């Protein structure tokens, strides 16, 4: 077990963590970035990205994250492909422990652990990841223009995804397990009034099929009830609209989280309720969840940390 000190510890990678690393290292703060168990974040599971500025021809998710990582390292950030497993924010300097048992004593911490999309748990979801299965309509809907797609879920997220896709796609099936939508009244009304959205109530998805990508879904209506019926729908894209789960479990009891587990920040800043601890990216953003937004908050977190260090005495 080793012990070391750093002025800025960044927990998590992705657009937020790497951008925080770029700004913190350019400020000569010599940040240490722990990438976590998914180096590069959710975007490494995405194929082509077309909505991130600076890539007019699009870019693969892995490639873009590689660019951001290399840029952070160029300015002096130390990037480690390890996981922080325990934190103690009860006093400064903060003590964080990684999977090897090594301890990092940090003057400031930037939390950028992201969020994970919730999936149904079907083997086909992994089989067709990047080949028709997506958890972000805003990210991938463009690829399904004038095609048929399906969205799973019955809440506001699913309705929002369906409405967005309905402006691009020929037809949108909204697959709802229950016999009603859990969304707000205004969202329900908008979905019900959209001509190219068909709501399939009392339906569960049993699987997906297709040769080189998603070509359809196996559904069952009234599962386990009288009148149970199995049928298929022809689709080119299958979108999960059942929400996201912020990757913040190790911070429970250390910083203030909202009811869903997202890190609470103060106003337009990245400050948490613990002085010297900041949050950036999807772990603190239940609304937008876009790479460019995450990168922006990563920049802000580094600037907030730099200002904090200037205003407080060193260890």
C-alpha cells in the first residue's frame, strides 16, 4: 500500500473527467485522473458521434475519448486505469483509496463518474449494442431518419425520446409494460396526439432479431395473463427510455445526492456541499446527458478547483 498527495484528484473519465484534466493540468495543478472501470465513459460504447463540435465528418466514440485522454496527458495529467473504491470527505485533505489499497491524499476532488443507462437485461441488448440498440435518442436518432424504431418505457424519459424520434423517423413504437403511461399529463397528451407514434400497452420485449443489425423485436402482450399473445414488429432501431443510474454509490454519505443519486451542485457552479469537492458531467446532470455538456462542466470544475486552491492555504 502506498500513499501520495495531489492537488487535484479527478475520479472518473469521459468528456467531463478528461476535460477537467486538460484545464487542471494547464493550470499546473498536476491532476491525477482515475478512469474507473469504463475508461472513457459511456461514449466508448457508442459507434459514430456526429454532434460533438470539431468533428465535421463524425468520429468513433473510442477515438474521440482517446483524443481527449491524450490531450490531458500532453499537459501533464497522470491518467490511471484504476478504480477509486472508497472516499473520506469528512475533512481536508481528502483521503481516497483505490482498488489496490493505495491512498491518495487530495486537496480537491472532482467527481466525474458519469451515469449508466438502465437496460432490460436482454442478451440481445449487448449483441446489438451499436448495431441498432441505443439509450440516447438525441445521440443516435439521426441515423434512423425515415426508418421505423421502438422505444421502451412509459415515463417522461420514454415519451421525450419518442417525441424526438417522431420528428426524424417514419414510425415510432412506444412499448409500455403497463396499461398506462406514467408520464406527466402534458407528455402523455403530446405522445397520444403524434400521428406516427403507436403505443403498445401491456407489452414486454422478449428479444431482438436481425442479421447485421436490429431488424425487429419479439414482443409478448399480456404476459402471464389470459389472452397472452406473441408477435413481432419490424424496426431498425431499439431505444431504451427507462432512465439512467448515476455512478455515485461510493459517495453516499460523503456528499449530498438527490433522490435519484445525482450529485447536487450549488447553482451554476460545480461546488458540492463539501468545500473542495466538485462534480461534473452526467453524475450531476439528470437532464441533458450530452457529451458536450459534460465537457463544459469538466472545464468549470477545473476552474472552480483552481480558484478554490488559490483562496485556501495548501496542505
